[in-house]
């Protein structure tokens, strides 16, 4: 084998190994995001009544030691983009009660996030002299343009693991339900720009979103 060929093969091999190392590193980091290795600074159990049943949800703090400050700080910070990870790709286009409830849960969250995200452009347009109707329309447009939903595929896991999304400029909200292997009913922000909503049943996920909405005082009714 000529030296030139050998070195070319060696370079290709090293590039492949480097790429694989990045993927493994990112995937491991993603696992640490949804399952933090450290203990939370504080845990606030919340009982949420809904439909004649009491749902017990743990709100965990990993940022400030106050679970509700974590939640408000994460959801009300200024972001360029927001991505809602609806769940496993198998939920895309599926039918049945569980799928319908997950979609309803994602829609409820999207409305809440849109209302929060729309406040800043609404106020800015009012200050520029726009009337109420025009300001509301522009705020809704900004929310539609910058708030997206997606499913938890490998690319998303890598992006979260590497911090490409789920940071100071790009909020990511992740649903973990039965299809994603949820083992607890909890809500937590493992790092700035990431909110994880985990529920062992689809109705629990829905109630968790309603509870978040109530706790942060969302304008959405």
C-alpha cells in the first residue's frame, strides 16, 4: 500500500471516529439532561385536582433552589426561538385516544408559550403607535414564526446534548410520557433554556401543563 493511500485511509478513519465520538458525547449529555445525575436543590410536591382525580406532581429545582423561580425564569426569559419536543416520532400521524391527548397537551402548551412569547412584540408594536388589533396580529405572527414543534429523533437528541438548542437563545421544552419511558411525574429545568415535562400517563402530562400554566400566571384562559 502506498504511503499516500495509507494516510488518506487513516485521515478518513480518524474523521469517522471523531464524528462517532461527538455523537456518543452528545447522546450521553442528552441522557444527563432528561435524567440529571445530581440531586435537585429542592423538590416541591404539588397536588393538582382534575376530572375528579388528584394528580401528584414533583416540581424539581436544579437552577436556583426555588422550583417556581426556575419555572418562571425559564419560560419568561427572552429567546430567539422556542422548540417544543412533542415526543417520540411514533406519535406523528398516529390515531387513538393517547395520541389525541398528547396532541391536545402539546397544543395547550403551544398556546401558553405563544401568549408569553407574544407579550414583548405586542408591547413593542403598541409603543411604535400600532393599534391593539394590529399589535395583536404582529405578536401572533412572531409567535407562529419562532415557536416550532418537533419529535424526539436522533438529530434533536444530538442538538440538545451539544447545547445547540436548549440554551440562552433557544428554549426547548421536552415531553416525556409513557412512549418515551417516563418513570416519574415531575417538571424540572435541568439547565437554562430547557424545560422537561415528564408524566407516566398521557392525562398526567396534560394536567402538568395546566398546572404550569396556573403557576406562572399565563394569560391564556
